[in-house]
C-alpha cells in the first residue's frame, strides 16, 4: 500500500504541475486572443495574424456555443480559459477521489467480507447522494432530463423522491424532497453502519 500511495501521490503531483503549466500558457494565449478580438491589439499586427491563423481554429467550437447562448464572439477565449481551468480542477478532484477509493478498497479487502460489504454499502449511498445533487443542479440549468449525461441521475433518484413527494407538500412551488432525501440517505447509512 505504501508503494501505491507514493506512486499515486507522485503522479498526481506531476499532473498538477503539468495542468498548472498548461493553464498558464493557455491563459496567456486566451488573453492575447481576447485582446485581438476586442481591438486592444491592432488587427493588422503580426500577433493578430498569428491569433487568427493558429489560435482561432481551436477556439471556434467554443465560440459557436457562446454565440448560440447569446454571447459575443470576443468572449469566446475567456470561456475557453474557464473551461480549461474548470476541467483541470475536476480532473484533479476525480484523481483524488479515485486514490481515496482505492485506498479504502485495499483497507476493506484486508478486513475481509465485512469490510467489503461495508465498502459496497458506502459506495451505494454515495452514488445515490451524488445522483440527487446532479439532479438538483441540472434542474437549475437548461438541460433536458433525457440527456444521456443526466438521465442516470433521474433513474436513480426518482424511486426515492416519488414516495417522498406523496408525503411532503411543496412549499410555494419549491420541492424540498431532494434535500429531505439527501438527509434520509445519510441517516439510513449511519444506522446501517451501526447495525453492522
């Protein structure tokens, strides 16, 4: 386990450094492209020609989405930078979660069948709570519940929320059942762990 921890920490640190370097370089490029698009740099400058020929083809897919959402083309480099930064943060968070779960799996396997059962119960409740969070956040955004990115959260959370909606009234159009379901899942999980 010590070898895994040392290797995982080294890989995550290396990836963190690489992503930070990429974000800094990409940030400078995006700010430069933004300056060209907003005419802070002359469009006839060699830098502007470089941006139009080299950088703009990479940013054009994001530019199309920004325009469809009602934004201006000049904002596309800044949105691209935000996407890279958020993507890097999510990737590093995912790697940390995977590292922690692998460690938990190793410890659970050393404890035998009871440890593995405990781990599976914990994973089940974590996935259900995550499905509730994804469902709530997606309800705030203009995303279809039938989207393949979101559909799984509705499939996992609806069997929990449907019975609660019959019991708990809505408060002026505000559905509090996801919050109640989240806390109920935590209580049920802790009760199960005490019984084991």
